[in-house]
């Protein structure tokens, strides 16, 4: 092969033109990072963020039963869809199930999987371990399990938002807690902290997918990564760097599970995290954690236009 310079390549888009080296083989799919000139274009989201993740066609109509749970971002999803008159299981509708009333507190994959195993397979759970707040422990008795199971059996679309890979757990049973452990209950010999791995979270997400599809074969699952950063890290480093690691672990795990089952057309990823962090110039309120209302609306408008029929 002759060792000679190949011509440069011009990458032309609607709003920009860039010249790049033509010496590298770039495969069948080569999607370039947008320049600042692309921001603001009407097709920006479809071309640079949603590409590769949009469903073939919208599938959520106002008769479909929807549940959104996981991180606190799930409450924004539910509130928006309720206002738009979609059929959402939501805490304000008086549903007596933890996954509905307190679903925004189940921010790690271990907790989501535990809820599903408990409801569908009657997995034994140690009592008084579901700490929703330092002063509130939630029931896990048989009556509550049956109510949760009854609600889940009606669901057509699961929207699961994951937010945490840093977790507190029981060293003896390996049970992972929803959030943390109340000071009054903490026992150094019994309780521990860890940063969960990509492999652990991939396995959890895969098992979440399997248990939902085994019990509800026609259901569809949409995963999202919460764009809301950690309020604090329990690692000995800055919260900003810890947040980057935490979100990266979860994003890779979600990517793994989407790629495992993508051909089945029943599992999806909605990039709320990427929209927030790579498009908005000022996404959060003054606390730098809570999304501004106008940005929540923009994110959910994009969700509705791509996933919902009756928008």
C-alpha cells in the first residue's frame, strides 16, 4: 500500500462545515460531535442526542397504563404525564403501593430489582429495613405485597429512572438499602458502604428486564439515567468527581442492557441525562441540583413527541 496522504473530508451539516483528516478508516457508522453552530437547530435533538434511541414509532397512548419510579426524576415524569391526561399510576392518585407512592426513593438498581422480586416472586425481605426517611420505615407485609403485585400486573409501560451507584448495604445479608441508614440504626459491624460496579448494575438491569417480561410479556420498558447529581458522596473525594463516576457506571450498565435486548423492540433508553448536561447551558436552580421547570418541560416535551401517540 502506498504511504500517501489521502484527501481531507468535508463534514457538511445544515449549519456548519468542518474539514477533517481523510487518512483514517471510520467504519460504517461515524457520527460527529456537534459544533456550537448546530445548537438551536430544529433537528438538533434528533440528529445529535436522540439518534439511535428513538423508537420505530410512538407506542404510548392515553389508554396505556404507565408507571414511573426509581430516582426523584421519576416524579417529574409522572407529574408531566398526569397533567397531559395519560394513565399513570401516581402517588397523588391514592394508590397504596410503595413502588407508586414512594417510587422516587428507589434510586439504585438493587432496590428496583428487590421490589420486583418481592412483588412477583414473594422474595423474603428482612422487616424494618425499608428506610424511606430517617423517621419512616415502610411496610413489607403480605397485604402490601399483594397490592403492589395487583398494581404492577396492570402496567403496560415501565419508565425506570436510575440515579445512584453509591449504596449502603447490610454486610451480613448483602441487602442494599433504598437510600442510607438512619443514625439511630447504624451499626459499623453490620452496615457498609460501597460503589457498585458496572457488572453488578448490568446484572440487576438484566434481571429487572427479565422479571418484567416473564410476568408481563407485552409490556415495554424505558430506562433513563437521572440528570440530577449527587447531593453528597460518601467517598473520600469531591462530590463533582464522584458524581461523574457514579453516573458513568450507570450509563454504561444501561447501554449494556439496551444492546443485549435492542432487537426485541421492547426496551428503550431516553437520554434525559444527556439533554440536561450537553444541551442546556443553565439546567439547574441555584442549588445546582434541581432542574429548572422550563427545562423539565423541554425534556418531557421531547419524551412525549417521540414516545407518545396522543401528544
